[in-house]
C-alpha cells in the first residue's frame, strides 16, 4: 500500500446534515462493544465517515476529543477494509462505552466491524 492510502482527507468527512440525518433515520446498524456503526449507501464517489462520542457518557470535552482522535486514527489505518468494496457508504462511528479503552482495542474492534460492513 502506498502512503496516500492512509489519509483521511476533508472530502471523506461526513459533515452534511442531510446525509447524517439519512444515516440515523434509514441506515443499518452493526455494533461490537465499545463501537456502534450506522451506515447507509449513497451516490457520491467517496465514502463519508464521521465519528461521535456522546456527552452523556463523557462529560469532559478533553475525554470526548481524545476518543474521537482514537476513532479517526483507527479508521484511517483500517479504511482499506472499506475501500475494497464496490458500493460507497456514509458511515457514522459512535463510541458507546462508558469508560476509555486502549487504542489497540478500538483498532481491533473497528477493523472487525469494517470487515463485517463489507
């Protein structure tokens, strides 16, 4: 794999309110503790991926931001699991745990969920 395949460019970030609403209303769900993935197919030429950590589980913004960085990094390193597939997805990755876990656990869980998605 070349170095470009390990990037998470602006075009791949899920920011459209319409698309986020579609993912939550019409999308399918898969989960493996501590990660929940909601996804739906869309017509654009790239995958769109967003991450979230509920404020209900982590009151401090520092903790939420740290987990979001871990989720984005795990996606960035394992996105080839998703890009090898023909369809394009809008994906929302949500951290559902109530305590922080090691990055290794997040990487393993996200990798298995992305394989399951395809």
